[in-house]
C-alpha cells in the first residue's frame, strides 16, 4: 500500500532530482523510496551481527556430534 508524504527540499535540488530520476527511468517518488530503503537497511544489523554470541556449543555424548565438532573445529 502506498501513501502520500510531503517533503520539503531545497528548490535547487528539485530540477536536479527530476532530471536524475528521468535519466534513470524512475519517478522522484521511486528514487526517494529507494534511497530511504538503502539508508534504513544500512542501519539494521546483519544476520551474523544480530546472532553473534547468542549460541554456545554444548557437549553431547554422540559420535556424530563428535565427528561434526572435529570437522568444523568447534
């Protein structure tokens, strides 16, 4: 679902942003949406950053577990 959003930007930037969007085959709205998604995604932790340190290795008396532990140097 799309919704309207009013933005206030420098008037010198308006024609530049319209030209840039047209050159890349997008609307200014699509351009702003893409840039906002990139900014938001850049601030979110990666999967490994999010889960680092949350798990620990537990010893189990299972030969398959011992083989995996040796194989992956855990």
